[in-house]
C-alpha cells in the first residue's frame, strides 16, 4: 500500500512540525512538502523531502488574464498532483482547511492520484492553536460561494464543513497535532502531542551566558493588534528596560511578515536567519528574550538556558478578539513561565 503525506506549510513553525511528523510519525511514507509563503522556502532543505515546491496563493498571485484566480487554483492542483503521483492513501496536513487555497485539494488530489483513502490532519500553528475559532456566518456564506466553482470546473469541489474553522471538527479530519506544553480545546480522541520540535543544545545548560538580548518582532499595527502610538510606546518601553539590564548586544528577529520591523530600534542588530528561529534559539545563548505575544516567546522559555529571562511586553495595549482569547493566552504564557511586564 503506497501512502503519500502532503504538508501545506506557511511558517517556519509549521515547517518544523511537518519535518517532525515526516521523520518520526509517518516513517516509510512518501513525503511531499508544499509551502505557500515565499519566505519559508529559504528554510526548506530539499534533501529532507521526496518532493517539494512553492505554491502561489491564488488570491495574491492569480494567473494573468481572464479568471486568473480560478485558473491558478486549477494550476496548483496540477502542480501538487504531479508531485504526489499515484498512491493508495493520502494524508493531507495543514494548519487550516477552510481557505480555498487548501480546501479544494481534499477532493481533487484523491481523484488525481487514484487514492482510495484520504485523511486530513491539522498542523500546530503556535499560540493560535490553543483555542477553537468557530466559523462565522460570513465564512459559511463564503464556503457556499466557493462551492459554486464546481459548476465551471468539477475538480474544484469545495468540501463544506461546520464548527471550528481550521477543520478540526470536520468528517475529513482524523488527527490534530499539538505542541507539548501548550493547552488546547480539541477533542482528546483526535489529538496527538508532538515530541519537542527542537532540542536545547547542551551548551546552553552550562557555562556563562553572554550579556546579549533578543527582541522578537511581530506584526502589530499591520495585524490590527495595536495602534501606531501604542506600538511605538511598547517598542520604547522594551528599549528602555533593556538599557537597565547591562546588555552588550541586542539582536532583532523580525516576523516573516514584519516588513516594517515594528519593534526594532536604532542600535539593534537585525538577524537574517536561514533556519527557523526555534532552531536558532536552541543553539544560541541569550541572557534576555523579549517580545509581545509571539509564540516564539513560549519556545524561548522551553529552549533557552534556565537562567535566560523571557519577558512579554505591552499586553495592556494589545487588542484581543475577546476576553476569553486574552485569558487563554495568559494561561499559556503563565504555564510556560513567560513573565509579563
């Protein structure tokens, strides 16, 4: 029986999770990696996968000419189907399945590959994965509109579902991967806890830690989490606090979407990494790691030396979708041992 695992990833964290699953859970299957955020490609090692490719996002990168988005969806199916080839079982992995860029593969790939069995599995997506996000009425209407594409192209048969928008309640989903140490609200019968994605280097547990700090960037204003004034105030607060901590060097790691370097200040050294931040944290000693509400802070607490201070700033200026979301995130940060200021 030929099994093919396909991983749709959009972040370095999802890439690490896919690698962990491929190397420890789905050993023996054919492994196909698809990334749809261009920056992730810099961290992909082709020799770790049987096949891999970048997938253009249809809404952002339609094909030129008439019905470019529709034709891009079909072209993407052709691209992935060619990488998958014939198989008996398909296991599709993604952090979310309600988006049109991923959902159509649920029905199109089994038809193209001849697979008799298909299951979808949820990849962890950091702090986002600690709670459920029910489909809103608007998103339910959007599903109906996407279903209509089948009238033009039978291959674009959108799989409608209800409940959690990532697809964790859907009939096609049989497994939800979660990260060790993070809470979640998913059905325990479907949950599989992944082993640590990165191991802490032995050198971080011994010896003197240099007086170096890392500021973890995040999209704050552009993501609607803060006003410009609040973001600037938090960036200044972090800078002033670090100035009191006897730090010799301050590194800045921007989020892949943090094109404006929102928390960066003059004098910070901007890192250009060719590996996931989590791998860097597991091998690089820091006295202090700071940020706002990035998942990377949780990993920093797990991966950095025990004496490293990991601190979150600016929650009093951050917009949350609800009081429950803030409470859930607060619980996750408290459990991990991240201090808030």
